[in-house]
C-alpha cells in the first residue's frame, strides 16, 4: 500500500462526509417522509452523491477503482429504506458500467452487495435506529467491507490477491470508521427530526390549548422595542386581529389609569431583580368595559446580563376576579359575622389554632390574634379534659359528623379557669383537614346552677316546711320537712289546697285577710293551729308571699312554715316560769324577812334572858323559868337552822336515805304524846286515829325522815288550828300505807293548794302572821316523801280545815322481830371500865362533852388535833370509843380516822360535826366511822352512843 492510495482513500471518505453534511444541512428543515415521490427524490439525490464520490475514486490499476460508495449505499439502505436505496444502487451501478474496466463487474457486485446488506440490517434496526451505538456501526462497517473484499476474488485470482494486499488494510481501517461517522450523523438527524416533530406537536397542542383557554401570547423584542401579540392577545385587549402595531405605548393605552403605575413598577422590579413577572391589572376596551388581565412573562438575558427579550402570556380573569371579589366580600361578611358572634369560635388544624374570632380572644383574655394563632389548642383546655377532646376528634375524623355538646374547663392566658360548653365539626380549611369549634362561656351558668343546687338542697334539707301552690292555692310542691311534719306525701296532697291541714281554729275572716294580702303582692305572716294526718294538733308560724314570673305577674305562692308547737310550749312554760319567778322573788323576800324574824326572835329571847340570869336577886323559880325560856328559844332557833340546812340539801339534790325497820305504832304514839301537851295548852283536841290499824305495822324506811314528815305536818296543823281538833291517822293498802293529819283550821285557798309545797311559797304571804316557824316544813316534807318513794297531797276547804295525806310503800314485818334499845336518862357507869378519847379543838364544845360524860361516870381524855389523836391511839389502843370532830386545825377528822384505821380497826370512832345532817351517815361510815353525832349534840344522843357501844361490852 502506497501513501498515495491511503491519501486518496481518505480524501474520498472526506468527500463523502462533506456531501452527507451538505445533504443534511440542505434537508435539515425537512423531514424525510415515506411518501413515494419524496423517497424517489431522495433516491436520486443519493445516487447523485454516489456518482459524485465515484468521480473522485482511487485508481489502483486500469479498470480497478476504489471509493466510498459502499459506505454511502449501505448507510442509505439502513436510514432511507428500499426505494431510495434501489434508485441509488441502479444509478451508481449504471455509472460503474459506463466507466467500464476489468473490475466493472466487481464494482457492480459491490454496489448491489453493500446496498443489500444495508437493507437486511434495516429490517432488524428499523425501529431502533436512534438506539444504534457507534460500536454497532463499526461492526456493521467491518462486515460490509469484508464482503466487499471477498467480492474482489471475482477477478482473476492473482489480480484479486494483489488488490487485497494493496488496498485491504486501508479499506478495513477507513471505511468502517467512515461508516461510524455517517451513522452517528444520521442518528443525530433522526433525533433532531423526532425532537422537531415533538416540538411541533407540543407547539400545536399549546396553540390549541391557548386558543381553547383563550390565552394570548406576546414576544417583546427589547433590542428593537417591538412587541408581537398573538391573535388572542389582541382580542383579549379589545383590538381587532392585526390592529396592534407592536409598540409598548399601544399596550399601556389599554391599561386602566389606576393600574398603570403598578404595572410599570412591576415590570421594572422584575427586570432589575431578574425575576419572573406576574401581575393582575385592569384594561379598558373601546366600549369602556373593564376587564381583568393576568400577565405572566419571563426575561431573556444575553451573555452580558442585558435583557434582550421578554416572552409571556395573558389571560382574562374578569370572571375569576368577580368570583374572588365576591368571595372576599363573602369572607369579609363571614369574618364580620364570626367576629360579631357572641360565642367564641376557633379553627384548629392538627391541634394548632389557625383562626380565632374576637369573642374567643375576649374569652381567653388575649390582646390580639397573635397571642393565640399558632399555639396548641391544648394550652387553653384544662388537662383533665384532654383525653375526652382527643376521643371527640378521633370520632369526628371517623364519622365526619359534628360532636354533641360537651362541658369543659378552659384556662385563659391569665391562668383563670372558666367553664365552657363546646361543639365541633370537621371541615376543610385551606385544603387541610380541620375542625371548627364553637365555645360558649357558661361560667355564670355554672355558678347559677351551683346556686340553684345549693338552693334546692337548702329547700330539701330545710328545717322548716316549704310549700308552693298555684294561684288557686293548689299544692304543686313541698319539701321533705312538710311530709315529716304533717305526715302527708306529695301524691296525697298534690292538686289539693292546704285546707287538709285545717283544724277549725283559724277563722274565715283571718283566711280572707291572708288571701287579700298575698293577692295584693304583699307578704302575709302569722300563725296556724293545724292538724296532722294522724290527727295531732300542732302550731306553725307561716310566711306566705307571692312569686312573680318574668313579666312581673304573680304566678305562684310560696309558704315557709315552721313548727312552733315546742316553742309555744316553751313560751308558755317561760311565762309560767316568769310568773313563778316573780312570785318566788316576792316569796323569797318574804321568806328572808320571815327567816330574819325566826332567827332574831329566839336569839333575842336567849340573849335577853341570859342577861337577866346575871341578876343575883333572882328567885329559884324565876331562874328555872328563865332557863326554860332560853332552852325553848334555843330549840326554836335550832329547828329554824335545821330547816334551812335541810332545804339547802334538797335544792342541791344531796338527799340520802338510811332505811331500817320502823315500828309505826311506836313512832305515832311518841308523836302523839309529844304534841299532846301543846294541843291541850291551845285548847285543841288531838285525836289518835290509829290504834286499831297498826298493832303490828312496820315499814322499811328512813326513820328520821319519816318522823320529820309527820312532825312537820302535825306542827303545821297546830300552828293554823285555833279551835276544833287535829286528827292523826293511818290507812293500810296492799302495797302502801297512807298517813294523814287532819285539822279544823282556817283551810287553804284552792289557788294556793298546789303552791304550798313549793320552796319559799306559803299559803299565807302576809307580814302580820300570828305563827312562828320558817315556813319550809311542807317543802321539806314533800322532798322526803318523794325520796322515800311515796306521794303527798292535800285536801282543803277555806274556812273549814285541811287534811294532808302521804303514802309510803311497805313490806309486812312481824312485831317480834324488832329490837328496842332505849338509853337510860340516868345512865351511870363504872369509870374504871370506860375510857373515852375526845378529839375537839373548841374549848366550849369539849367542856360540854366532858361534863355530860363525866356525870355518866366516864373517864375523858382530850387531844386538840388529828395528829395528836393518831399518836395517842398508837400509844393506847383500848379506848372504849373516840369522839372525833371533823373540822380540826391540822388535818381533818376524816383523814385522822382513815390513818387510825390502818392500825386499829376495833375501837369505835364517832363522828361529830356541825357539817353533819341526816343522810350523811353512809358517807362517814365509808370513811371508817362507826356512827355520828350532829352538833349541837343533845345529852340524849350521847347516852344513846354510850348505850350502843359501851353497855354491850360491860
């Protein structure tokens, strides 16, 4: 192979490429069509190209030439198909025949073979031409030219070998490479054609779409300041087609004067900022109608950043703006309604507040929307309601239904809790799932409900009965207290009037006044004496008032009634107590006057006659008479003091009884004998009406109190009987004995008979009484009778006399079981056997005891305090008995006795004290004493003690 051959082959290939490029450039704007006439023309063009490159062929030998027609024909077959390829084959084959030479047959064979190979490959590649890679084209070129070299052997063998040796390698290098270049050029062309087709289709679709959408387009050549409008652009601006002259002013003339400045500013801003242009503005058509236009455009800038073109679209949005303006107006009206709504309203999206109205802001104490918008709705809902709210939202999302009313608590921005009632509905808000919530402030309602609940509870639990009736007085409601008070339930009285409670006590005139009062709108208050369901009469205080409705009309009546039966009773008792207190005050004054008289009178006798006893000239008879008067005055004073002390014990409730066997006959006979001289002296007959009834009658009772009762009654009869008789009698019953004292005295007024047993109350209240005494005897007697489980009463007729009765319970006791110990008035004992310790700090009291005991032959030893008594008892433990004073200077007699009893339990110890009154015996016995003496101590009492504790020993 020579360089000339290589160069010649390269030049031929280059010519082929140049022709192909020229062909491509010429037909670049034309799509290779499958129409027959286009394909025929294409075939002739290809054949011409083939002839052209054959004219510049490389001559290896005479008649043997090489060119790139094999590349051209094979690639023509692949890309242009059968008809163009056949035409090109025929033309190049004829031209080769015309050229003649030894290799003409080979040349025609190569033309036919390469064209045929290309058609075969087209069959397989026709749907994938744009997907063929350079490598495939290279393989295709190799295969194609292997066939070409093989056809060289049509020549004589030696000539064929010479051809292959000289030209084979350059052909296998250059021609496949040329195949690749032409193939990729054609692939690129196909792609461009396809892109052009797509672009054209797209433009067509866009044109159709723009026309269908009535969208106009514009193209502003900013270099030449020339604007091109589409037909629709002209129509949208009110121009006839072709009327627009392409100037900017022609465009501005149509813009509404109020929008010109805005449009120019928008154009300028988008240009300066190199931004997308978009604006909505109004234009005015020649008929003065106003239309809204949306203009969108984009600038093109050159390499220097200068705007050279602006292209865009325009569309009429008058209908949309009308709708938008309507929507804006509607939204404004809706927002106004929401803002003016009395209830709070908010919209939440995924738990975040996106809209709130004024009422909600006021409710939550927010200053502006910014305080709430964007915050979580849970921030304003009390925590205990979060779960219920989440469940409500979940339910709404599932069902799409509005929620029922729910009561909740909200927390304001200031931290205050408020009660609200809410309902919610799912909605779409700006394309998102949302919920609109209506909030009503029910704080005041809850307060009112609580007040109503309290009021209802107060009515139901009221301690007074409450009744509500209609205008006719028919019962519509009453509280439980009414049922508790009257016994009637609502079913029994509903629809009935309170007449069911009438007792007949309240007059018709009073009821008329009641109705006139409440019908006139006033409150009636008063009292009823009514009857319960069970017939019980009761008193009640009532307030009845009218109840007015919203219009101020009387619709009902309400009665508030209180059971005052107990109050009435208490008031009655208070009045009685007041009267009694006033009477008692008078009586006490009289009683104190009387006590002063009863104390001063005997005291005057004692002191007066003691003064007279100092006279040495008195005769023995006078002295005896004076001593007797002093003794009687002392006894009278002692009786008065005892009555006062006993009355004090009665008032303090400190009475006790010392029960023992009592021989009734013995006591009545003693009393008869005791009082017989007094009645004889007064000229009144004392009748013993008990001889036959009580031969063996005994009572188990308190002897002292029993005697005191009879003594007081007999004294009372003697005191008030100036003539006639006094009868002392007894009646026996199955379980009681009734004693009586009957007199023919002045009698007791009937209105005073119940009062005479009361303390400080006497039948005779005059200051000029002709009778001595404290006037407490009957009160003391009554207290004693009651203590002994008996009864006392009086029967009397004023001016005819009085009989006092009292009864005592009894059990029958045989007379033989009673033992009598009567001390001797002149008891004398051997002092060698009797030794008595007297514990007494008062000198006068000791001297009296010493004289009495010494005359009885008793040796007396004295100590003056409790500690000495204890010491002496330890030294000598064989005293016959001990007289122990209770009130001592160091320790009390009780403490001394308790200490002595720790080491000496045998020696009798006798209590003696002015503190002692009847009934104290049990108390002192519990303290270690064996017996007691009450000051002033009588000689007989001392003799009784000696007889009781000394004589049995001797």
